[in-house]
C-alpha cells in the first residue's frame, strides 16, 4: 500500500490533488472530536457573521459556527457512505462470485434479481421510503437502505471477471485437485476481484453521499443530525441567499466539492494504476 501511494504521488498529478482535497476533509473529520461547540445547540455565537479569522466559514442564522458544525456534517456523511459501501460490497461480492462461478440456473436467478434492481426507479422509491419512515429515519437507517440498493452494477462487474477467471488454468487445477466451490471462489477468485471492489467502493461512497444530499434538500432525511445535505436544507429553509448570508450555502458547497472531486480523482487515478498497461505509461515505462 505504501509503494502504491508513493508511486501515485510521484507520477500522477490527479492523485496529488485528490490527496490534498481528501486530507483537508479527513482533517475536518478529526477536528469534530475536539469541537468547542455542540452541533445540536443553537444561538451559541453571534448570528449571520461573515467569514473572518474568528469564524472561518462565518456563522448562520441559528447562531452556530458553520466551520465547526460542518466538521460534524462531514463525519456523519462519511459514516453514512461507509455503511452503504460495506453493505453493498458484501452483497455485490456474494452475488458476483456465486453467479459467475456456479453459472446455470443460479446465475439466471441472481442476474434476474440483479437486473430488476438496475431498472428500479430509485429516487422515487427513496422518496416514498423517506415519507413512510420519516418518524424513525436516521443516517444509519438511510445508510442501510442505500446499501441494499447500491450493489447491482458492481455485482455484474464482479460476475464478468469471475466468468473469465473460472476458465483459467489455476481454476481447473484447483477443481481437479478436489477443492470445493466455496474454497475456489474465496481463495482463488476473490483476490483478483478485490481491486474492482476497492475501486467501486469509492464510487459507491460518492453515490451514497450524493443521494443523502438529494434527500436532505427535499427534507426526507434525518434533519436533526448534521450532514452536508442538512446544511443545505437549513440554509434554504432560512432563506440564506435572500437574507444575504451567502456563506451559509457556499461553505457546505465548497466542502462537498472538495469531497466529491477528491474521491472522483482518487478513483480515476487508482483505476489507471490497477491496469498494468496504463500504469507503465503513467510511470514512463
């Protein structure tokens, strides 16, 4: 891992930019643990103060320091993304490995279910669930729900890789040596699909945080806990732009851009590094 990071920092400008952006975001996450303010308390600082040395991102109409509030928002959004990614990765790996290696009727059944999830109108479904579960909805529950919808594309990608792997010589050798299907998929095939899993995990983080922002702006997420989406919701509710408190919207937007752009550049640089041909070209080979 250290060698990969060193090579990417040395040869890939996109990775260097992503590293700087994500380092700033991670620093905000750690600062949330030493915040001098409780994010759930209001009117603890002067209202509607513009950005300054004392208030880096200014203050809002609820009497909160926007910078310190956003440290909690970034942490919660990141936790939501991790929950979604973990659940969806487990499902994608199980479905992709089983469908790709076993084939036959199991492959047909799993891919039928997979394709059904692909064509579902996801946003209307999430809006409906947001209405139905609004009394119990929180970031953890939303992460679980998104996790159960975020796996089908990646499961099909893993399946296609396994379809190739099961025709390789090492797979036939393992079969003829008496190894069972479970051992072969876990010990022989899983290591080859882990780079795909890692790359799609970052993509899934982006997707889940983006969906949370969408639902929060519509008022269908957990609005009591800080997140990037709820920051925009409350700014809109208080008419921040109309009132001239532009920094209330600008600050979470800036943080979201850093996070999304950092993750996007990270995934593109890693995808090229994983491919041996592009890696050689990148490193001047």
